[in-house]
């Protein structure tokens, strides 16, 4: 197994962060309000992580060890999967806050 393959999940998450990070400088202010961000991301992340853990334990799905580093946050749940439930919503919030601040243009 190629070590590059094991980095794929982390690299995709890092790319998502890298692409959306500049949006913070458009005035989105997401990183400047960590309490608000935690309240927005925490409950859904917790719910989906519990769902993920239950589905993996039940054999409904699995996460290939070929594309993760092998560090586990819980039985069957790689650290990358935990990061997924934080990084992807964070990127979505950054995008939403940026789009929300765009001028709508002239109204008829």
C-alpha cells in the first residue's frame, strides 16, 4: 500500500479547507466567532458521528483503511472521519456566509 493513498482522505479535507479559507477574508467572520461556530457544527457533528459509529458497528458500511492513516477515534472510526464532520460543514458555513453577503444588485 502506497503511503500517498493513506493520505487521500486528509488531503481532500485539507484541499477543502484551502479552497474555502480565503472566504474568511471576504468578511465572512466565521473563524472570528468560534463559540457561534461550535454551536453550529457541534450538535450535527455529534449526531452524525454517533450514526456513523452505529452503522459501522452494524456492518452497514465501513471505511477503507487503504485511504486513512489508521489512527482511530473510536472502534472502526478513523480520525479522518471525525474531521470530515467538522471540516465539510465548516467549508459550507464559510461559503454560505460569503454568498449571504454578496450584493443582490438592483431590484426592479
